[in-house]
């Protein structure tokens, strides 16, 4: 969370996409961008992207993207930073609809799974697809209904109507 330290490390030539070693810790096989996204440091996310960090790099043993990490933890501000900054500054788009290998969840699924309304709204605003299904066949709205997240189900239903493609298999 120390932006000055991050800027010093970048100035000293530390590689912005260098992966942490696997030692049995929480940061195993993470990039600095993955850690910053997971921990909610949107200003550091912007600094790392300015320095050329690749927002498509998977992180950790689950292989989540920085978008998955931010969504899972509910960091809408980080999602907005990724969406606004990544392609403009690095030439690499934030891959908003990347699916996880284990469950097929997109970042939007992850935000909904944990009840993070702001993160879900940030992903919808950034253009996340609403119709993608997990490996168990669930859309993000299906998850919201399943877990009883009424505000999220309403947000996703309204977004589906605006997009013109309501999901006929999802609950109302």
C-alpha cells in the first residue's frame, strides 16, 4: 500500500510483472498488479499500469486476473481504474470477461458471489457481459437470485434490459 515505495522500485528497475515466489503464502505467484488489485490500492494500480504492468496476467494458484481479484474483494474503485487505465496506458485491454479455470466465473460472477454491489456496478459500467454462464450454468443474475442478493439481482436485471438481451433462463 506504499505508493512511494512502489514508485521507487519502478524507478530502480524492478520488473512490474515480476511474480512472487511460491512459498506457501498468500501472495504466491502474484504480480504486483494482482496484489494491488486484490488489496484495493487503486492509485497503485494506476502507477503500475503507467509503468507497463500487464492487466492480463493471471495471479495466484487460482489464476485470477487483476479484475477477478478486485471483484472478489469488492473493490469497485480498482475495477474502474483497470477499465479506465489499462488499454490507454499499456495497450493491453483489461480482459473483463475472462473466465476462471476452476468454476468458469467471470469477474462479474465473483463480485456477485460475494455480494459486492459497487464492484458489480463498476463491471457493468465497464461493459462486462451479463449472459456468460459458469461451469455450473449460472449467469451472474442467477447467482444473485440463488444467494438472495435482491439489490444485485435487480441491478443485473435492469442492465440486461438496457442491453436488450434479458436472460430468459434467469429468475426474474
